[in-house]
C-alpha cells in the first residue's frame, strides 16, 4: 500500500479526496462511510491546518499524563492516528489503549493500520479497537482521554454529559486532550479566520466547488463551539483547569485537568 507521511505512519493509503469534485444535484449530509474512509488521510491533511502537529504532540503530551496500570482512550478514533501516536510515545507497564469509533468502515480500516504498525515496531502498547457509540460506552478508570475533533460531531445538548463521564473516569493526575474547530464570538475575527481557512484549502488544491459542497455537507453535522464555551463546559463537567496548548487558524487543542 502506498505510504502516507506523518502521524498515520507508512501504512496509510494516499488516495486523493475527490468526493466533492463533481457537481451534486443534492449534497448529502457528511457521514464517515466507506467513501470517506478511503480518502480520509488526504481529506484531513488538506482540510485541518495543524493536524499532523496536533496528532503527534498528543502522543508527546500523553507521556506526561499516562500512568502505569491504566487505560488510555482514543474516543472517535477514526483511522487511529492518535492511537498510533500514543503507542509511539508511551511505554509504561500494564498500560493499554482503547480506540473507539461508531463507524464500522473506520473501525475495520483502523484495525488494519494498527496491525501494520505492530509489524513495524516492537514493544508497543496493546490496543483494543471497539465499534461503539461513545455516548453509551462505559468508561474504565483511565489516565488519558483524547477527543480529537470528535466532540464537534456530538449534539450540543449531549456534550456536557459525555465530558462529565470522562471526568469521573479520569484518575488523579490524568488529563483529557480535546481538539476542536472553533467559532469566535467576535464576528470580524470569525469571518477573517473562516476566510483564511478557505485559503488554506485552496492552497491544498481544493476547488471552489469542492469547498462549497463540502461546507454544505458538513454544516448541519459539525457544530463548533467557541473556546470560552469549551472552557465553561469543561469546568461545569468538573475539570479544574483548561489549558489551550495549540491553535492554527480556527482549529485548536486544549488540555483539561481533573
């Protein structure tokens, strides 16, 4: 299989994202189906500024918070990029990763990529890949949880309950790492960063048609919050501190401490 550089390792397909390249009579709501899975590495690299940096450094940050004899969760794991980063950077006794996604197509391909990672590296953390709805998944005591561009796809009224369950499951000294697309309270700032994000997509080869149709597909499915909304919700869920550690245009990542 052709290689894909960066946090996905050498085992990920490089099929280009052309899903919205042709005019569609009706643009369907975005879904993580087999078509998206096939081009997902290319799609996310060309659509999310800073994505490879975020993924790799989640692994680095996990090195500070992960604890022996504990679980690390990758919730909304997609193809397992964060799981792979966790396994590269964390080497602790009796520590394991549980990767969860509700897309059967994602889970199947994620297992393939992690199997390939096992063949390339020795002494990696054991990993279990589960097809499940994270809103209904019982969480084991854990030292680290990654929600990497996952919360934004969950209905806003369900977000606090999920974060509260994560807070309850976290061990003392653990952390939640939350990455999200942001909206901004200031209208001018929101418009500017939105325009710059579109410029980022153009620079990565997306046409105006692709940009417009993708926006139409995703606008009812992905509902971003502001950084202040994230902070207030995390504090309401019981976290004691919220520390933004990365932002590139309108995409950011933060650490929430119990």
